[in-house]
C-alpha cells in the first residue's frame, strides 16, 4: 500500500517496525483498533533481525532475584511455542558446571527446577562429565564436572516480526515500511495528536491524526521527543556475535559458556547451517542511524571464551 492510499485518521499510530511495534500492531488489530504502523526501513531492520535468535525464559534473572520477570518470560515463551509451531521451536541447552567457575551444581539445579515449575513441565537433567562431553565433544575437560541439559526456544527473529505484521494486516491493520516519521504534531493543549510522514522513496508527505501514538523505535526512541521524566535517559548498548561455519565449531545444541575474564555467560548455538557465538554487552557510541559494527576488542573478547 502506498502512503497516498491510506486514511488520515487513526485510533493508534505505532512508530517502529521491529518486534515491539509488530507485537503492538498485532494486539491492536486483534482488538479491532484502527492502527497504522510506520517503519523507516525494512521491517525488522534493526535489533529485531540481529538478535541471538533465542526465545529464552529469563533464567539469568533468577540469579538477580527477579522471579516475576522470569515467570513472565517463561509464560510468553510457552505461549509462542504453542501459537507459532515451526517458527518458534524448542532447542536443547547445555550448561556446563566447572569447578570454581560460575554457579555450582546445587545452585544450578535449584534454578532450573524453579524454571521448569514456572513452565509447568519438568525438562532438565544432570549429566556426568563423559555423557556431557558426548553431547559437547569440543568442550575442554579442564575443571569440567558435568552439566545440565534443559530446553529453551529459538526463532527466526525477522520472520517472527513479518508474521505478526502480516497477520495484523489480515485483521485490518495497515503497516508501511520506508515511511519516515518527520515529527509529531500536537493539539492546542500540547498533547500528541498525530505525526508528519514521508515516503522515503518518493519524498511524498502526509499528515495523519491519531488518538494515541506509541514510540516503538527502541534505541532511537529519544529522537522524536524528550523523555517524560527529565531524569530518564537512554543508554544505547551493543551486543555483537561471531558467526562460524559449522565445520569449524561443530555443535548441535546451544551451550552456555562462562567467560574466563569476567565470568559473564555467553552462548554458542547452531543456526541455519552456521554456528553463532555471543554476545558482548558494550556501550554503543556510534550514530544510531548507521549500520552497527563490531570492534576488534569485542571479537577478541568472544574468542577468549572458546
């Protein structure tokens, strides 16, 4: 659909065509809301096509005592597994237990038991060293006591975004890519009432009105308006991955690796004939509109984990 073909009055305008915007669009369409989504580039251009492809239940949040967040993540993981079979799929996960590094066997057992109870299913078991190495033959023996096998989930992140958008359109929603939001418009009371749009291919513009506007642009959320609280701010972070051919790093399950330098967990997992290792967690100081790049220090950091 072209920009010139859409109506100018909407109940809801969603800015951003990543997973957050697509999810909002889908839910609004399900509720019968007249909703328009605008994305400046391809749908899922940013973070939503560059993730670790994992639909995890937030196991690491248990260590931080954030039980509610883990429970919420597990519930939604199970919902996605049920509602999107073939797109969101189970993936076996291996968590090694090393002597003197990372959580021990008992702490990990307790965490995984809580994890399984939240999901309503028992899905983990402990493997002795030899059995664990049979599933992860490339893992070093030094300090390895054994490990746990459990299940999480995996998805094609960009396809998930597209599926949500296409299903929303079937329910009457409108989604436009290559449509830039130039700015927000306000009514006499100062409330946001719409936006100025521009087709990035033709330069054509259009003013639309909306009863509500949701900014779902992720790290670029601060580019349209000031934060509602002056004390709030965005801190852009970057998580980078290394991609290997499968013959170079032949793994068949996702494996949690503990970095020897700072004891952060990293994941290595098979994906579409390749193997992905990640991720880093560093401040992103580059221009957000440009393609992000990995620093040499990030690559070295991840290689130290292998």
